[in-house]
């Protein structure tokens, strides 16, 4: 049997896609319900085996959509057009729920984008599960921990496999719930429980925006279905009338929130009225319904900005990034899984999945890019002054996510996904390396109290160094190529009406790259180089066991070899060689590129960085790292015992306190809400509802009952006398009426 036949036999049946989610979900159920009875070894086995099984199924699904030859490519029927979708397969399990004409099916989809994410989630997830078997070996709540970890993986897989917005939102909420449970895992510690609550509440803000955006999309699709003409569907392919009928049949069969349907609508929408030729354009007003009078383009932009607010919650972007640094309260492997490889990348995945809608709105794109730039720079500057090793890596994660949003906002989607993948490898390695350092140093997290760890933890040191060089952007590691691909695309892509954004965001990006090199070199030098601090908790560190070091080696190796995805090795447009990842994700982003080229609102560049571009990026990284090396190996050691200038102390204190963003939120948002809540509680709840409505009604009823009690004596003669008096009174009243 040759390799081709072997790979063909590995193809997963689309109807079995649900097993990818079901396995870790089953593991969560077994560990959570029977974990105490099973014991540590069996819980470890169940938790790791279910994720490993999900990884094998994900690998099979990935191979199904990634054949060695184009002739072997799988295709699936497009329910919304007459064409087929190549390099993708999925399965519709039928109606999930419906209300009137609105319906949502339970459908799963695998293409090159979701297949890549499946391997990252299950592959890195398995390594973190294996690492956790040693890291959590002394924790009494091990069974609960692994149940939560399995539950998180299942929710993230649901998010990635969903073929519609509603099912994606189920996974979106699932990872939010699981992260709340994992961040506040040690709930007996008030500070840790509060960190979990902070993450939960912050994400609810974004999730509410996600829901409103979904409602707007449903109304937008309904309006388009009502007003669109054959002129719109002439761009979809085939006979326009047939294409329109097919689109309407797809809406009836699968509902309005399926990504295939949204992609068909995006291809059918004209950008301007001049190009509409009688069809619906972005400038066309909606004729009826709740959005009547608003233009299609205006509603789409609002929906995308609301999706951005939702993504800002999950992916820790400004202004909702404040939860992620506090999330370091959870166990360190949780940080590696949630805050490096999976949940925080959900926003990047969402916009990549809906790239065909995003390119219709340059306003939304530039907003995404600006938010990413602000977030990345702000987090990088805060990371300068953090002394907790996990806090530095947390702000580094926020900063790197900002770079991904910069790429998505400027239309360099494939590079953003590539950086998502490489970041998952080297940032997971860094977090797990930090956990290994803590494990071998009596849970010490202050990098100023460590030093010299390199000599006693050689495996942790080497893998941490590789990951540090990768995120810093040193040749020939993957982080250099993925980050530079984003910056090159930002510099050469242009948004109509916002041409200034390309240059401005690019040069701020170079500053961010220099900052990244500085603070990552700082954390490495203070932790691993020099002499051990006399303030360390223990005089000597010890290396972690193989269950913790093996994942570090694998992730460090992946941090190197992932550079292959950024090399121009694949033939592309006009015979020009393309990066492997750009070519691989081409089918996913083809609609976005076609819409951008047709509309002229977004000019996407497909050139490869030149030697000068690479040299510039490399020199920027070297400058940041060299500056950190000089300051922490030469300058600061030579000034030991000398007080720092007052200005420097003030700047450091301001940066160390995170620019007082949390305090600003406390003053501007939290305290006013608390005060209004207190007033409403005292005035409305306590006074009006409890006192007047509830207790007042009870008081009146009690007083009235007390008064009426005196006429209920039980004396028959008294009752007869009252009846006689009543009859007499009635007779007198009747006599008076007669006499009148």
C-alpha cells in the first residue's frame, strides 16, 4: 500500500465529526462524576486518552481536506448555490431548533481553516494534559481540574467545527464557562475566585454584543432575501434566477446564520449603486422591517463592530483586555491552554471565518486594526515593568493577539492565522516553561528573586530560550516569519478612505516588535542568567520530571519547524511563489479576495517580503534584545545600591500599576454602577417593593382582619340581633322611599 492509498483510507466519515467533540465531553463527564472513585491514575488516563483520541480524529479530518494531489480533493455541496466547495466537508445533523420561519441546524464543517485549528487545539491540548498529570499531582482536586480541562477542549472544538453563528456561540459561551471554572479553580482563595469572576463578567459584555450582532445579521439576511434581484446573483455563478432560487431554498433548509449562506450573500452584494445594475448594493436602503431606512452597508458595519466588541472580550482586546492578566490566578497549565493556544484566539478565528463580510466594510476593518494596535502597544509597555513571570507572559499574550487583530483588520488573513498557530506553540512553551520554573523553585514567580536557573534546570532553560527567541523574532524561528508576514501585509495593503492606516500601523508595529524583544529578553535574563538571588525561597532549584519536560521539547521543536509554513515554496498567481500557509488557506479566503478585488474598497497585496524587509525586522528584534541585555547585564548591575532618579521611579510605578486602567474602570464604571445599584436597592427594592408593596399589603390585610375579627363572635343571639337590625334598617329605608 502506497502513501496515497494509506491517506485515503484515513479519511474521516463526515457523519462521525461529532465524535471529535464527544470524546473530551465524555472525558469531562467521567472525570467529573466518577473521578473521586477512579483515583488519580485512571483520571489521568481518561482525560489524556479522550483528548488523544480527539486529536487522531482531527488528524483524520485534516488529512481528508488536505490531499497530496488536487485530484483527490474532497468536495461538499453548497446548500446556497449551485456550486460545490472544494477542500471541505461537513455534515448536517438536522434541525436543532426553529421558531416561525427562523431555524438553526446542528451542522459541523471542516475546511483548511477549521482543520488547522483542530490540530492546534487537540495537539497542544494533549501536551498540556500530559504536563498537568505531573504539575497537579499533589492537588486534591485533580479530578475536578481534569473534568474542567476536558470540558474546555470540547467547547473549543464546538466553536471551531460549527458551520453557523449560533452553534459557534454555544462553543463561545462554553469556553467562557470553562475558563471561569479553571481560573477560579482554587476558589477557597478569595483573590483567585475574584479573578475568575472578573473574567466571567468582562466576557459577558462582549457576549451580549455578539448576540446583538447575530440578530442584526439575521435581519440583514432577511432583508437581502426580500430585496435582492437576479442582478445580484449573476456574480454568484450559473443562471442568476436559478442561483436566487437555490439561495432561498438554502435559507429554508439551513437558516440564515450558516456561514455558507453569509458567504453567498457577500458575493451577491454590490459595493456601490453604480455597479448594482438594478440589484441590491451596500448603499441600498432596507425597505421594510425593524431596520427600514438603514442601508445594507451601514447595518453590516454596525454588526461587524459589535462582533469586534464580542471578540475583544474573548481575545482580550482594548477595552476588555483587563481580565486576562488576572486570569493568571489559575493553575499555570490553564494559562498555557486558554490564554496562549485556544480561547483567546477565538476572536481572530471569528473574523477569519467571516472575512468575506469584513472586506465589505473598510470602516470595520480599520477599526479592528486600530483596536489591535492600541491593545498591542499598551500591553507591551505594561509588560516592561511586571516582575511576576506569568504576568509578563500574560501581557505578552495580549500584545501578540493585538498583532493578529492588526493583520485581520488590514486584510492579511492568512498571516494572522499563521501567527495564531506559531504563537500557540511558542507561547504554550513559555507558559509551561514558567510553570516548570515555579515547580522547581517552590512556586516562586518573582523574576527578580530567581536568577541562575539555567544551571539547575537545563531542559527548561533551553526550551524557554528557544521559545523566547521565537516570540522575539530571531531568524530562523517561526515567530520571525509569521510576525513579519503580518507587518509586510499591513504595509502594502490599503483600505479605501483610510490609506493613512497602512503606514501608521506598520511603524507602530515595528515599535511593538522592539518592545516585545525587550521585555521577553528581560524576563529570560532575570530568570535564567546571572547568579541566584539570595531572596529566593529555596537555595537550589530542581528540574521537572519527563511529563513536564517532554511537552516543552515538543513545543520548542514546533516553534522552529513551523517556519516552513511561512516560506514561499508553493506556486501561486502568475507563477509567483507563495508562502505555504497562504496557498493552503487560499480556498478559505478566496471569496474575501474576490470581493475585495471586485469592489475596490480593499487593495490586497500578495507580494513576499524582500531581503530588506526581513533585515529590517531582524534588526528591530536585535535592537530590543540588545538594549535589554545591556541594561540588565551591565547597566543595572553596575548601579546596585544607588537610588534610581525620581522620574524613573515614577514612570516605573505608573507602568507597574498598568497605567491605572483598572482604577479608571473602578472610578468611571464600577463605582457609578454600584452607587446606582445601591440607590435602586434602597429606594425601589427596599422601600417601594419590600416596604410599600409587600409589607404594606400585608399590614393592611392584617389590620383589616383584626377589625373584622370582632364581628365574628360565634354568638347566635348576637348574629340574630344583627340580622334583625339589618331587616329593620331595610324596612325603614324602603318606607322612606315610598313616602317620598
